C-alpha cells in the first residue's frame, strides 16, 4: 500500500511520522510489538531489514530539502536504528 504512494507523492511529502514495532518482544499490547521472536539469533538483522525497506520508501516520498522524518523507538533498538538512518539519509541532520 505505502509503495503505491510513490506514484503520486514521490518527493512531495513534508513530514512522515512512523511508530514501528520496537522489537522488544512485548506481547501484552493489542499492537503486536513482537516483530521477531526474542530467541531468534537474527532478530536484529530481520528487524533492520524490515525497517530499511520502510525508510527507503520514506526517503522516496519526502521532499529532498526541508522535510522531516520522525521515528519513535525505545532503548533496545535506537542505536541500530540510528546507524540505519545515517546510512539511508547520509546528508540529514539526525537528532
């Protein structure tokens, strides 16, 4: 569904806010936060691949200048996500 937006909104979006699964293994929420099983040796790699696809799509949708991407995440994946954001948006001011 999101990929279809690139046909009509490529490089025209001012702001994107995403609240992806935190990959924390929590199962007490209505929203499934257990994207990858906690005992999976590749859980971080799988989660990063999941996020990379979405961040690349966000990059295609965002205006090349004067746009913002906001991503919420917890302490379990923020360092890995930060590296992925730097890789995907090398010229961005990441905070």
